[in-house]
């Protein structure tokens, strides 16, 4: 990397400037080390009004963060990516080469550079990125960290022990086949929602509970597990298909027939929503207890979209807990909030 002209970095006095991105997901941050408080965060969807901005690089978010920091790409010393892109490439059937980096930076960040002048780029495991941010934005000296995502690289659930002196150590991991997020996504598809409407399934489950619907036992012993009958489809859909077949069998054959606005009137849709929510909640509670046991502490940080399923805040009420997202659920005073993050 070419040396920087000190006069070009007046605002951070030679401290390194780190651009953190969740590419190809829509988030960007820029963090000069000297700025311990000021971190610019912006969602591409908020800037473009394109909800979730799927499969697009966070070009507008990155531009916004640089503008907020009064910086340019030339000021950035390190790009930290919250996905292990080389590993993910192999999972998708092709090999990642160092030569691919400039094209990746151009496509996802809007950064035009060559092999000779590109910045240092570090790809971080998705769950490790989740866990690191969750812990360091908490006020704990030590903590158990539970990460539950649809999937992160090649894993779906992970448990870490963390402390300020020794960093993070992973204690347990579950593969993508055991994803609670895939179970929930299958339930969404079954009732007629898409993968971005999980919140609506959660709302439907609340309706069903109030009506007294009893859940099916989707996860015996509340343990994350792979569904039976996995086919040879692609990595995501083969698990969705298997869970859907299981829901079909439990439902006895009929399919949901009402439109979305009338799903609360469809007994099968309500049953599926209640069952998926119950399975995720019970597994989450058991995993939280396991995380505390493995880490040897009652302090708990939660991270990942599935772990932050907002219908189960009471997991935080035993011991101290940091939920790594802003939310509106009522909390006891012992609960620690993190800032909003979708890494």
C-alpha cells in the first residue's frame, strides 16, 4: 500500500481509518480509532428507499459514512468485511483469488482501484463479527455470547466466551443444516409470506396464542436439528424444502388458502405460525442457558437476527444480558442494550 501523506489526514492525526462493511448486505460504518464515540451508520435502503436493497452493495451507505467522516477512499487504511467471502465463494462452487479483490471493491463499495493501490481487506467470519460487536458494545468485562442467524458463512448458531483481556473464544458451533432461521423461513413460505416478512409470522403467532392454539413439537427436546428428508437442492432451499415437507405432514395435506390479510382466519396458518415461534423461543432459551454454562458467567450478549426475535425478551431476565439491537420491548433495569446492528 502506498504511504499516506500525513497532511491528508488532519481529522484523525494518523490514527488508522477503518471502513467496516457487511457487504454484500446493506450496511456500512467508518471508524477512525481516535473517534471512540462518532461512528457513522447508514442503511442503503434508508438512502435509496429500496427496502432491504437485496443483493446490492452498500454503495450509498459507504458514500454517506465517508461524507460523515469528512473522508475519502484515499483516507481508508483498512476495509473490514463482516463475511468470510473466500469461504462463502467455495460454498457457492468457485474459488476466491486475491486478484478478485479490486473487482469486489468496485462492485460492492464503489471503490475503483488496482491490485497495486487497493487497501488492506480483511474478511471476518460472520458470526465472529456479530459476537465481537455485541461484546464490545456491551459494558461487560466478561460474557457469554450467543449468535443465532439464518446462516453466517457455513454456520447457523455459535457460542463464544469473551473477556476484555483474552478476547473471544468459540465454545460451540452448529452447521447451516441446524438453522433455526431456515425453520422459520419455511414456516413463512408455508403460510404465504416471503423471507422478508418474518415479523408478520411473529404477529400471526401472537394472534394464535391469544386464541389458544397449541403448537406442534417441531424440535424435540428443544434442540436445534436438521430436518429429515433433505433433498439435493441448493444450500438454502434444500433445508426449506425439508422443513416444508415436515409441516405438510403435520398439517395432514391441506394447504393455506387464504390471502395474507386473512391468515388469522386460517387455522392451519395460525397453527404453523404458533409452532414455528414456539420452537424458536424454546430453543433460544435452552441455548442461552447452555451459553452461560459453557462460558461460566451469567452475563449474556445476544446477536444475529434469530437471536433477536423480539417476542422473547424474557431470555434476558435471568442474569444480565445485552441485546445487540435497539428495540421497544419493555425491559427490567438489568438488561443492557446495544446499538442497532445487522452485521
